[in-house]
C-alpha cells in the first residue's frame, strides 16, 4: 500500500512540524478549527496534537454526522423499529447513540426490534428487495459525502417499483453549520478553518468562497492523511500571518473547484433543502438539512408514517456535547468524561462515533493528561 | 458397532447427505455418524476404545498439568488459510502453549445444525485431524449434539486441551516489569481480515490468508534458549491492542510501542484503510506476544527468526512503570497516542 505510506512518512512529518513551529509566532495564539470529525480522529490517532506548538490550538468542529444528530431523530428510528415493525437499517455508528428513556437502536434490537447494521446505503436496498413482505426503512445520516448514495438508492427503488422501501432522511449540509459556528456570539474567535476532505470532493472548493468573503477567515481544505493535515495547518498559519482570508486547497489530488457535478445533480434531483433542521449543539438552523422531494414522496418515511413527528429532546444534563460541537469546550471539560461516560457506556453522541471529539480523546489522547512515573 | 452388523445399515451419504435430528439422538444414526466421520478421521488408540472417556497416562514426573478450553464460532466456516476445524485445534493448542505447556490431548464437542451438509462436516473434521496430527496432539474424546435448523450457524466446535509444563516458573500475564522488552512473532491482522474479506456484504478482493497455526513448537524453541519469558500471549480476539492492555493491567505496568516496528502486511493495511479499521484490533490466530528482560530479547528474536512461523519477529516496544496502565505508541509520524482497549465492536466507518 505505497499510496497510504507516502502520506505517513515520519521524515516529511518532521519537516512539516518544524515549518509549523517556525511559522507560528510565539507572540500570538492560533485557534484553528478542524470542521470535520475525520480530521478530529486523524489528529488524535496519529498523535499530531502533541507535535504542534502549544500556541497552535486545534478546536474540534461539528463535522461528525453521528454527533450532530439530535436525540429526537434517533427516537423516530427507534419508534419505527418497535411500533411499526419495520426492518430498520442503519450505519453501525448510529446504533449505540443514546436516545430518550435510556434507549438506543441497539437496545431496541434487544427488545425485539428488527434493526440491521448496514455498511452502505445499497445494502439497505438489497434487504428491501430480499424481504418483499416487510417494510424496510433506511435511517440515512451524514453530510454531503453520504447523500449521493442515498439519492441513488431512492432512484433505484423507483426504477424497481419497490413498495416496501423508504428513507428516514437526516442528511445535513456543511456550509450552514460553518456559518453557525462563525456567527456564534461571545466566544473566543477562530483564526481559520481546516475544510473537510471527502465533503469537498462532492461540493467543490468554490463552495467555501461565500464563507471566507463573509467572515474574513481563511479556509484550507485538507485531506485526511496526517501529512495532509500538517500541510493544511501550515497553510492556515501562513494565511493568518499574512492577513489573508482565502479558500486554499491542499487536497488537490481529490478536490476540484466545482466538485462532483454528477453527484450534485443526483442529489438535486432527489432532495430539496428543508426550511430548518435541528442539530445537536447548534440548535435549529435554517436551510441546513435535506428532505426528499415530493416527486419521490412514496420513499419518504416521514410521509409514509405520518405519526412520526419530530420532537426536540434535551441532552443529558451533564453532557457537554453541545458546547464541544460548537467549539466552546473540550472533552476533558465535561465532568463525566471518562468516568460515567466512556465508549462502552456513552452518555452523549460525541463518545459514540470514532469521529466524535470525546471518543477520539478517550481512545487516543487521554494519556497526555497523566503525569508519568518514569 | 461391529462389522457384522454394518452390512444391514444403509451407509451414510457423505456426498449429498445432511445432518438431521436423529444424528444427535444417541441412537443408531448417531453411532453411524460418529463411526464414519469422527472416529474414522480422528482415529487414535484412545478414541478407538469407543468409551465415554479416555484413560490417559500421567505426564512426566515433576511436571504440572495445564488445561484450557475454547469455544469456536466463526462465519464463514471456511476461509482463506483455514476453517473452523483447524482453528478449533490451533486455538486450544495455542492456549496451552501460551502457558509454556507442551500440549498432549484434546477433547472436542460439536454442536451441529440440522440440515448441515455432511460433506462439509467431513471436510471440517479431516482438517481437524490434519491440524492435530501436525501439532502432535490426539483428540481423545468427544461429543456431538444436533440443534434444530435456525438455532445454530452450521457447526460450533468446543475443544479442551491438556498439556504439561516443566520447571517452577512459567510465563504469566502478571510478570511484565518496567524495562522489559515486548516481542511480537509476526504480522498482525491476517486472520481477522481473511475472515472479513469473505463476509457477506463486505466481500473484497484480496489474497490475505488467515495465519491460523499451532504455536507450541515456536514456544518450545523460545523456551529452549533458557531465557526467562515473563509473559506469553496470543493476540486473538481484540487483536494486539487488546492483548497488550490485558497484560498491562494484569502486571500493573504501562507500555510504549513503536508503530514503525510492528509488522503488518500491506494488503491488511490497505483493507483496514478501506474499511476504516485499525489492524491493532484485528484478530490473529497464529501470532504470539512475549515479554522478557531486555537482555534476553536479542537471543529470543534470533531463535524466533530461525523458526518458520516467526521470520518477521520483532521487538515492538518496552514496558514502563505507569500506575494508570496505559499502552502508548510512538506513531510513525513521530507523534504519540494511546492504544486503548477495543471499544465495543470495531465497525467500518461511514464517512
Ligand atoms: S464525555 Fe460524554 S457526556 Fe461528556 S460531553 Fe462527551 S459525550 Fe457528552
């Protein structure tokens, strides 16, 4: 696997961290947000946080699809599985997210709900094809990366005239979340953003232009490989030092200016923007989520099961996921981090997904808080 | 059953036949299955006696008995590099070997699912026979039960092993000390990824083979160096990461690993990358971890390199004093991170 190794070269990393140290002026503090959970995970997994100078702080952003899903949406999926007797298909990460009444999809499964973990949207469609006498619902989540596959199966379901398949759509959009982060009142400002890798391959680097224009903050789109990230951070520091606020693309081997137009067209054909969508941590954001177009209404689980009405459910009292997703707090600031809340017994969603800030810090980073005996 | 009777018995159709409930009833059909499949393939002097148990000789004087048991459920039953039969022998032999023991005998019980193809059963039992023969152990007693269709995954095999150790000290999970070296016998993740490459919904092209193998001869070679091996473990379920955390906790120590020295096949890295998994958490069935005094590491590694199962053996880290029992790792990039216990099940990522 030459390809992967190339981007994990220790000597190159050393050079990059030296350049970062040179670029970071000791007189100032740099607060940079990695928007995407994939980056949060990579920063911890490759031990990059410890390689950055102390005055370059990485703030974890809300770009983790499982983390931003509010409890009320999971409740809907659980109700489908338990009250409507459907086969509920979900990506594995969602199964353990705590919902109301100490439930989760996994616990719903233990109570007899037919909940199945799928690896791809297509798997859900296959399950529907193979179980013609059962209603099958795909619990669709994610940013722009997972939206095209969902659009594609809805179109295929139409072609195959499936009458037993629908989608509970929770797809969300990157740009409104970025805007929400940058317009938050009364919080220490960010100097720049590391832009998402996979999302940007779909939406294209030009999409971020509106953000840099409006907020005058630099964005550097960066790949998920550790060297990509270090390079992206270096490029951000340079922009900050030079007073620039541009969209730069470190991940040119995959991200183009316009993005993947075919995928965009597919998504546009099947989905339209909702007036508003509730995010964990960010609250209700206007025009931030997608719903299935009327033309495909028969595949919309929210229409097929009209009693499924979303209700807002507050997070666990002690859980700081909201503040963490807004970049205001760190996992270790949560009083129950690592004691009551662990990956084996998650209280909030940020401890569930491997891309969640709490899970990443618990799994890879928490040793750094302990003083060593030797 | 004597030869005289069998002329009147319709022979078992090993080509097209299937297991049915009568094969577990204890009646004639059970006896026939045992005779034509199990006894025939696993044949040895103890099994031949056809009794409910095996009467076995005592191990050498001044030795101590070691016993271990392992249940095997695996899907798919046949995978590149092995099958549930060979796995059920290697698993228990290795459990004994990790105690520093010389394995002698195994017992085996089979839970068969109604409808299971007899030809597959035959294939599995002959693979067990082969694995046992190669490992120099005998399967001396066994049992078979049949469960209704839908209540099992084809076949479950549970094996128990008995062996012996000589000498007073034997390796144990609580003997790792600060300053010790951590040795690994070869590449990680091969077994788990070989299985995963065959799973429904995940099938991907690869020629990754399971590393399923009996490790007791490698262990014997290592013990013969005279080195005091503090800990021996095979990193099976939960992978290298989980096993090292178990040792750290049992011994009350920390560890620092060097990522660059941990051998992994490129294909395993690539497949893990693709599925969003970490090879450190993927199961192995033919690898061992040894912890020994730093001074003994070199001769142990040399001895391991000379054995066909461990040409890539390497020192992968050191034991440190740490009350929190953290396993840390210097990444190839030069950073540092923790290597935690496996959290729940490793799930392929979605983004
Ligand atoms: S540690 Fe748990 S409870 Fe605290 S913020 Fe993180 S997920 Fe929420």
